[in-house]
């Protein structure tokens, strides 16, 4: 068997009937009926149009509301990742961004308490989880909340 011998199964590639292209193509009106908007060339109806009847989308009430655009988003780093840092200077959001510890900085930083920490670090962040704060302080480090 060669690659050129492969053929699709019978009936797998059914070609659509070409309509309205001359005398041999489904006759006079080519399945479009007589007159009216739908029979004309270039006809396409807008989505949701119901022929003048009030569309379903407009008949149903508007529901809901959200404030997503005002949501404060935080970039997150875990205590375990802070433990890997081999620098004694204060750990700030700018330091973490410059040294690629945070992939996408969203304007604010939150430190979470996953993992363990052995070093005494001075950490500056906008928020700390309770467990992160406890772990940093138990390792004789300091947590400074930024505005």
C-alpha cells in the first residue's frame, strides 16, 4: 500500500448541491421560493432577527451586575520560594520582578505560607497570609506591609 492509494470512505465527503447557478441547477427558483427578502441574491439575516417580532434576546430581562474591573489583583509568592533567595537585602516586589521570581507582576504582592523558611528575611509586600506571617516571624524575619 502506498500513500497515494489512500482514499476517504465512500460517502465521507459528500459535496453540497450547488444551487441557483444556471438552468441545470434545481430549476427556475432554485429552492428559494417566490419573491421576498430570502429569495434575493446577497441575502443574509442579522443574528437574532425574527422577522420584525421582538427578538428573544430583547424580550428577556437584563440580569446581574459585577465589579470585576475594580477587583484588586495580587501577584503571589510562597514562603518556600522566598527561602531559595540567597540575598540578605530586603525582599521587595521590585527585587522579585527584577530577579524573575514573579512571572507577571499585577501591581501588588501577596505572600502565602506554603512551604518552610529557615532564614531571617526582611519581606516587604502588600499583603501576607496569617501562616506566611507566622513562618517569617518564627524564623526571626520581619514583615512590612506596603500601601
